[in-house]
């Protein structure tokens, strides 16, 4: 009898303890908040193509080795064309690449001369290396550039006629480029090109009109590029989406 009473008492105590435990607040914390991984960094790596438009002018200087009455001038004109290139981003700050472009030009199309020759550059192109840094913003690239330049250099002697040659030389410049969308960027660039070609000598009576001609071409242009980052870099999210 005592054993039965003792067992009933123990069972009742366990039931009371279970009910009390059920009424206590849970010590489990809230479920962890999901934190998405950070988005991929903006990258300049990839092949790009683009268009540009701007203006240019020729430096004022004597046109040849010996030109009496030469009246040097710096006639300007319009330039426009396209470019294609490849960038590789080595670090978050350092970007390097290679670019080639081809431009139509009206630079030097006007001017008068007395015995001398006016020059015009009807088209030109460059093959250049580029190196830049993204110091202030990953979307902003400040760069320098330089390499090989070539172009059609035309000399006009007035009533004596004209000559045209493909001139070659070098070019250097600088610019800034801003990525306003994941694959689109706009830029402003200055280039200086020094190109020369042999023309003769050409004789007009007792005078040697030309032996070699050089063009010192300055250009300022604005452009837009579209970058293909497939095969070269992972696609990043839309800029400003986070």
C-alpha cells in the first residue's frame, strides 16, 4: 500500500514539474538573419569597342627644311572614328591594356601659302598601350597612353599641285573614363601625334620645296565604350543596385 501511494506521489510531482516547465519562457534565440554575400567588385577587365568625336589642330612651325616665305599656321578641324581595345585589372587600383583606333579628319583643310605648303591630315590611326589607376572611385579610371601613330599627310603647294603620303611616328596622351553602367563607359581624351614622311626632294625652279614633312597633330575627343566581359571577367551587379 505504501509503495502504491509513493508511486502516485512521484507521478503527480513529475506531472506538476512538466506543467511548470511548459509555462516557462523559451530560452531559444531568434533565427539568425541571412546576410547576402557582398557583390562582386566593379572590374575594367574585358574587350571593348566604341565610338568617338572631337576636334584637332596642327602645331604652328616651319613646313620643311628650306621654305622661303612660309607662313606657318595651325588650322583646326573635326575628327571622328572608332576604337577597339582590351583592359586587364591587375589590382583594385591598377589597370593596363592595349587599344587601336582609326579616325577620319578635316584638320588642316584650309589655309593659304606663298611658295610654302599647307598641310592636311585626311585620316589617321594609332596603336597604343594604356595604363591607369582607380584612386577615387572604382568606376573612374585615370590613364596615360602612348604608342605608334600613322596617317595620310597631304601637302598642298597651291598652283604647284599637291602630294600625299602615309606618315608614321609616335603618339602620347592622357584621359579619364567613367563606367556609368556595368558594361558602358564614357571618356574624354587628349592625344598628341608626331608623324612624318619623305616627299622628294621636289624642285620648283631654283627652290627645293620639300624633302621631308612632319605633322604635329593635337586632338581632344569624347567617346563611349561598350565592354564585353564574357570569358574574361565575372559579370558584376548593376552599379548602384546595392
